[in-house]
């Protein structure tokens, strides 16, 4: 799910990582908005508000919106920086560090989020935007820009284009590739929606502790991937021993 990169990735790998990370993003999106009335998984709206505040000469508020954009960018920058540095030492750890950082941020907001809401809600928004920038950059790098999980604007655009292409693409190879792409986009949209639904339902009772659920899901994803890799390597080793014995 996480370990395969570029041409070694299959549709199955992308579907698994898309469902996991879009579900997490859906939780963060709704929980962050209910907590501080700010979008915490993308920056499109913040850019519009930034320009609006600048035109109104509300420079301080404009600067806050700029920081929302900056922290999402910073998360993306840091994620890829980590990937590039670690890839020179161990491919196995490429994805683990960014995911652990994201999990720690979500756990921290779950524990201290209510305090931040009363004292400085912007720090909460900065932290979640950084975490989502981190996640979006990681999954984009791993999937060779095939999967993005923190916002839906581009997904609905691509989905609309691909659905219209079904009327024109006739060759089996073209249609199979198109069906795979549509399946992937529908998976991201569905799990983002399901994550948002869970986040909204649980927020009424758990408040920002719902982010601990999102962080736990990420950790489970890492453990699952590690166990699966060990199982595959063990089977390969066993098969090689059997061949040598013959």
C-alpha cells in the first residue's frame, strides 16, 4: 500500500492508500471546521479570503489567511524533504516518518485542541493544515501523482472529464484504463465523505478527540503494511528454500 512507488504500484495499492488517507482527511476536514470554522484540509478558500482581506486593508487578518496557505505548503515541503533524505538511506522508512509525524500532530490536537480553541484557535488550524499538506505530498509522491486525498475539487473535475470520455473511448485497453481511474476517484470521494460523516457524528460527543481515531487509523495502516511485507518476504524465503531442496 505505502511501499510501492511509481511503476511498481497497481490499482489495488492505490485503492488501499486512497481509501485509508481520504477517510482520515474526511475526519480532519469536518472536525477542524466544527472546531474553528476553518477549512483545514485545503487552501483554495483561504486564498480567496486572503485577497479579500488585503483589499479591505485588514492586513493582520490577511496575514493569518496567508499563514493558513503557508502551513499547508510547509507540510508538503517537509514531507518531500523527509522522503528525499530517507530514500538515500532506507526505502523501507520513506513513508513511515511522515505518517508518524502526521499521527503525532493529530494525537496532540486531540489532547490539547480544546485548550487551543479557547486560547489560540489559529494554531490548531495551522497544525491541521500542516498535517494535511504532509499527507497530500506523501501520497502524491508515492502514487506518482495519481492519488490526492485532502480535497475534492480536482477529483470532481477529473471524474466529470472521465465519465464524458466513456461515450467516446471504444478500445478495450482505453476503457479498462478509464474504468480503473473512475473507480479510484469514486473511492477517494466515497471514503472522504464517510470520514466526514464519522467526524461529524463523533464530534458531537467526542469533540476533537475524534482526531485520535484518525491518528489510530494511520498507525494501523503502517502496522498492516509492515506485517504484510514480512509475510510476503517470509513466503518468498520459504519458496526459495523449497526450490533449493528440490
